[in-house]
C-alpha cells in the first residue's frame, strides 16, 4: 500500500487518532501521508508530535508523513481514506445530555446514542456531518469514509442524506466485546485454548448499540443452544450490586459482565450484541431504577468524570511505553487495507439497508455483517430475530428516522415527537415538554 493519503477529521483526538497511528506501525508496507484536521488546530499539531514519537518508538520512521492542516478542504484534497472521530461541541455540552434528564428521573448510562441525551447530541452532530459530506464530495469524492462518532447511526445517516453517493461506513467495536465473551465460553465448554474472537462466526442484526446475535458458531459447532442454556441458568445472574459499587469506587465505568445481553437472550430469544451499558439505554425496564442497574453490575458514567477525563487527556504526555504498537481489536487499518485490495475482511458495519435487514425500510442505517474487499462492501443478509426483537428494533429505528428528519428540516415539533417516543422517556407529557425545552437550550453547539 504505497502513497496512501489519509485524513482524520478530529485529528486532535487523544484517543482514536493516536490509536490509529499506533495501529499503522504494525504494517511495514504502508507509505503515504496522514493529515490531521481539527477545529482546534493546536490539538492537531500536538498530535503530529505524538505521531513522531510513536513512529520513532516503533522504528517506523519514514513510512508515513503526518501533518496538521487548518483548512478542511486542503486536508481532504486527494484523500483515499477519511476517518471522522469528533466530539460535537465542548464536553460541557453534555451537561444537558446527562444531568438535565436525571433531574426528571430519566437515567442514562452513556447518553450519546439514544435517550434524551442521544437525541440532543444528534442535534449538535448532524449539521456537522452534512457539512463533512459536502466537503468530501468536493475534495475527495472517491475516498472511503469511516465514522467513529456517536450517535453512530444518525451521524452516518446524515452523511448519506446529504450525499447519497458517499462511500461511508460506521465502525463500532461493541460487537467485538460479545465475540470475545463467546470466545471465553468456547474455551470453557470445549476445553481448548481460547480462540481469537474472529474465529467466532456470528450473524447480527439491528442498529448500532442495539444489535442482536441470532446465530453463533465455532469450528462447526452451533453455540446458540449452549448460550441459551447459560441464559436460563439462575446461577448466571448473581446480584452484582457489590461489584457495581467497586466499579464506581474504582471509576471502572466501562466494565461489564454481559448479564444484560444474556437476559435479553433469555427473555427475547436473541443475544444482545453490545456492551451492557449501551443495551440498557434501549430497554427502560432496567434503567428506571439505578439499584436494578447495579444488580447487573452496570454503572453510569458521570458527567463530572467526563470533564476531568477531558482535562486529563488534554494535558497528557505519552510515554514511549504507551505508544509501543501491539495487536488490538480495532479495525480501522484493517478496513483500509481491505478496501484498497490487500485482503478480504468479514466484519460488522453500519451501512444503508439495501435488503440485508428484511423488517426495516431500505435506506435506514443498520448494523450487520459485511464482506470488505477492493473498493467494495458486500453485505450479508441477516437472519430475522424473533418478532418481539424486531418490534423493538423497528421502534428505535423509527425514532432515529424522526430525529434525522427533524434536525435536517429544522423542525423542533417533529423532534419533540421523536423525543417522547424514545423508550427512556416515560414521564408525563407536561414534564416532557419542560425537559425538552430546557435541553434544546442546553444542547446548543458551542466550543
């Protein structure tokens, strides 16, 4: 892969941008240019320095030149690959996403995908993504575009709504966690060394963070009956309140034991295929009471921690040890290599529905398995989950469509209809109107 031109929109990021640069150093055949574009130009410039350090630590100097650009058009000119990983607005914007709903009794574990917080984050994000689509069309129309930004479904949908010809995909690692969970079980059940998660064959369907596994196999063995047996074992669901308290004390906000995913398999016939903190936001039976959430070992990520983490990352100085390359579960570089003809990759992607999900309208952004190869993505047709699961996914997708239409058409009346149709909004209409107006004011895009 010679002379590849890559651009990261959000190139000042202290997470995805650096992870991508570190993953690049695992591949000695890549050469070219990596352009970092960020509305905070100084942050992008700091990451140029991190890239230099990373490449030196991994003895990878001379492969890829890393530069920061102030103008997005100049950054995108001639790119083969564009990665979008941004925070829409200051971290303080998330006060309205997370704290205001809590004042009305609506709990959110993450608040960036669904629920009142996800809808308002979409209101900040979607105009930015329609702008990105215009710039990509003008400066690098043949580039493949990987979106990492949440709300994943709506940000990716905004790209396609603005320019249907864009070659974009949404990339999320939540399904990987369930593949790893199943790989652990395979080692236990079959008394074998733990297989790589990529050796677990799954069929998934749904929308991002509300994905479901309908089939799972390893080495020709159907794993769903074993998973179903586990899900019906009462011993599989201990009260994890004590563990939840330990996670709060240790600030382990992202840890989970996939008990929510197993409960969905037990009660609805398909395995939840995302981390419990994301799945919980689509099923209000768990999030109406924090004590109920804790029973599954799940804890909410506090707004105050997000502020402190933002400040920590902003001033962080990376050690050489932290920048040493090592195998990861992230697939950004693998996706690029596949789309440029180096290999074929079979993985989960967020893309428009062209028939791979039978029960959702065509054009909706859905998450299923896909083959990625030279300059094309070929989706697999997903198996239909049970009717109850189809109903829940359809409801979420309809709310997402209303949200997209409302924001693109500047129609806050329609946005309110989406808001009150969200599964987490179970408060009286009078309170919903009050909360909605407060959140509209609080969610304004500010930097």
